[in-house]
């Protein structure tokens, strides 16, 4: 299962924004002491789980992504304060570094971590000086020709089979990047039912045309959209709702296992985030 997470602290420092793919962890790390007794790092770090091996890939910003043996991150220097989006791809004997994009002020930043697919990347960027609008950009990793999909902020970006899934304005969208879309509203497909709020899509790893998402006011209901046929069908997913639960956020869907992130507010005023794995059978989730 592919995994995204937030923050860990350990004896070597702080690890943030980590992505796990095929037995390797790509992460942003800020070390308080030397990693493998070799170097102090602040940037993109690869950890190969079976080999227990660290590789420092680049100094970078903490909003980054890793998948398909590729890092995508922000890099720059402290002299002229210029920053750029850079790709680092694992190749025989090392890493291939490529310039991807910057804006006219050389001050580009990610709004949130980007999404990496086998052939495409999807990025939500902004200019830190406030002179440019927030843009939704994508590119083919073979030529890095930047194309604009739209403006504004997107959430939960992910790519399966060249199709990008994300949320904008409480709507889940699916965009086939191989068809060079230039408008979300006209070139992408709305995944959830029309006229209702939806967020947090979890795409089925084996069949990306099936998506489970949070639905309705409060986002404590779950629905599945099945886009296998020409007409999308919808099924409500039944799951017991604890009294203190505020909302669900589907995270990962692999086979019959769905990982949910949950937000609770308790009667005494405390709040808590939790994750749990559920098993799907027909339209029912079992903890």
C-alpha cells in the first residue's frame, strides 16, 4: 500500500511529509545529528527499508513528494533567494536532477505537496511575493512541458494511470492528463454527485475507476463512485459513526482494505485525529 503521512520525531531528528512506495520512504528530514554518521541534512531523504539504507538526495523545502523512484521538491539558495521546482530521478549509479519550473520572479512555492505519477506530475503553486495567482500546473516527466489546468487551491492530489484526482471547492475531480486538459470544468470529470459537497477521495489501487470519498455536510458519510461504465453509479458505504466523530477522510484503498482518517471532538472539548483500517464487503465497512 502507498502511504502518505505527516511528522515523525526520532533520534536522528524530525521527518516530515513522507511517502512510501515499493519498500522505500521518500521524506523531508531535518536532522539534529548526523545520519549514518555521515552528514547533517535538511532536505529530501530516501530510506530503503529492507536494506536499512539512507540516501540524502538534495537540500530542499519540506513540501515535496516521492513516488516511482522520483522526488519533486523546491530548491534554491540563501544568496539571491531564488527558488525552483526540481525533479530527482533514481538512475543507475545515482540520481538525475532536472529543472522543472519557476515563475517570472524565481520565487515559486508549493501550496501543498505535489502528486507524482509514472508519466505526469501535478502541482499547486503560488508566488511567495503575492504577485501571482495560485496555479494548478502539470507536466509530462519525459519533456517537462508545463501546462496550466486552472487556478485556485486543490486538495488531496494523486495520480493513477495518468488520471489526476483532486478536490476543488468541495468537488472531487478526475482529469486525464494525457489528453492535455486546460480547464477543470470543461475537460475534467466530476466524480461525486452533482450539487453536494465531497472531499478526501481514496482511489482503488487495483481499479482507479472506483473512488470512495467523504460526502455531505460535515463529511461524515461515505460514498463510492464507480466510473467503470459510461454512466457513473453511486453507492453509500455503511459504517458505524461514533458519537464524538466530526468527520471521516478516506486515505488509502488497496484491495478490500480502506484506511480512514477521523476527526473527533469530545464532550470535554478535547479533539483528536485517528487512523483505522477497515475491510470492505459489498457496501459495508468492518473495523
